[in-house]
């Protein structure tokens, strides 16, 4: 049958029903929304099978709008509740004559009939209007509200993606109002959405370890401390000393380096992390490698179980661990290497050396502190038992031996 013949047959039909018969079709006031597809392919009766996916794309876009409305009204929530997606049940119930005017109805299933779900369905209804207004704004003004999320953007771009150059899709209400007519310029319009919706990069700081530096490209890799993800950092205009700082703090082995805070322009991804920093303006050491080393040692010691060094050996108690945490930062700044070890009797022993003089500080349970100075040159050995005092151990590490005289 020719296209003209199909069109004539179509004109004689009131509608092409897809829900089992026109007698059970809802009234016009129950239609949820409409997509009107226009072009030569749509002149024949029915909807081309390859275009049916447009209804699915439309549903996904509306759901993302509804989801964000819910989250905006429930700031304590990080995701939509269970069943929210399932409850948004759009049914294609009619394809009207002429151009392929697909009408969809929002079905409220039996399990969602209670009043506790009224808010959800009110949001679904609002989502259709919000989406239509958004598309109208984008097409006419190329302005997209700042609140549009990347998740929404991805679904918006799919609508009309199956169309040919001479075809259009109109998204609108059932009263025939043309909210957004998306012809060949739909590609331009949706590209504009992608451009406008993309969040404007802002000044952010990311903490991690610098593990790679490309002096030619003027970029470096930062390994984030929160998840070990990588951030590609780009220098912008020349700032004296930044490249030198990168070389100084970079972990050539991927591990041995301080934690640094890198500040630049970035845009968070869907999960909130930053993957690219542009125009890096500042690199600040936030945790020296020596401090990281002491904390790692402490974590290993805190994990020791009783009998770790044989029968009767004791785990280091919590009060000793807590006291050491009080002085880690100060000890990481002294000009000597501080060794840390657990003892069989549950003490935490700190040892270092200055020329021929060996120092020992033991943090003991019950808020006690033992200090010892062993001068191997003179043979003099001095020690003292004291109450715990963070300032004492800090000063002792810096060379103050007055506590044992």
C-alpha cells in the first residue's frame, strides 16, 4: 500500500489504540503528556518501531526531573526512596491519527494507591510541567536554570536523537500546546543544553599526593587521599615557584611524599569528586611525610593483639595510643628521625639519636612517661619517671634534656 493510501486510511480512524481498545481509553483529562512526531515517516498509520524509543527517552527525562524535585524537598536524602522509579509508570495508550501523536498516561498501580504515595504522584505531575517549561526556555533563550543536574542533562540530550533532518518532535501537553518543537536544530539546542548546564568551574582544593609531573605539558597527577582516584592538574598562567614545589613534594615511588592541598578551578563529577583541576594557583603541604609515617606506624601498633610478641606480651592500651596521637604532629617536625615501636609490656617506645647521644621516651599506661638520655661519648646515663605531659615529650624531642637532670 502506498504512503498516500496509508495516510487516507489513517485519516478515517479516530485513533490507533495500543491499550486493547478505545472503549477503555481514559478521557482527555487523564492524559499525562504527548509527543508529536512529524515527518514523512510519520504520515502512515501507527508509530514506526524504531521511533518508539523516543517515548522511553521522554520518560527517562521526566523521571530525572521528578527525582530532583523530590531531593530538593528532602535535603536530608541523598537518593530517591525505594519504589520511586517503579511507581513512575508511564503507559503508551494511544497514537492519534495524522502525524504520530503519542499520548502517555501515568498509571498508579495498586501497591501505590495509599495516601502515603500522594506526594510522589504530585511530584510526577509537576515534573511534566517543569520539563516542558525548561525545554521552552532552552529553545527560545538558550538559558538553562543552574539547578539542572548532569543526570538530567544526559537524559535531555537523548530526546529527538532518532530523528532525521526533516523530522521534528514536539513535546507538549494534551491541549496541543507546543512547548518545544525540536526539528533539525534539536541537535544545536541539546548541545546548548550541554554547554549551558555544565557547571561553571569554581575554585576548589583537592588533597592528595603528587605522583607524576610533566614539565613539558605543565601538568601533574595528584592521587586523591579520599579514594586513590587521579586528578589531572594543569598550570595556568606562570606562577613563580609552583613547578619547583611540585618537584620537591612529588612521590617518585608513588608513596613517599607529603599530602598536599592543590587549589585550582574544577567541576565536581556526579559522585562529588574532582578529576581535573585547571589554572592551579596554590600547592600547600598539609601533612608532611614524616607525620604520615608516624601515623601509619601508630595504626599498625594499635592493631596488635595480646601475645603478639609471644605469650604474655601485651597490646598497647588505648590511653597510650591517644597520648601518642597528641604529639605526632610535633614529633614529625623535629630535625631527627624518630623511631616508634611497641614493647612487650604495652608501652610505646620512641627513639632517636643526636650525634653520640641516644634518646628514649616511653609512653606508659596510667598517664606515665619515662625519659632516658644515654651519652655514648661520656658514658653518662640519665633517666626520669614523670607524669604524662605532651609539652615535655615535645621539648625532649627537640633536645631539651633538663627533665632528666
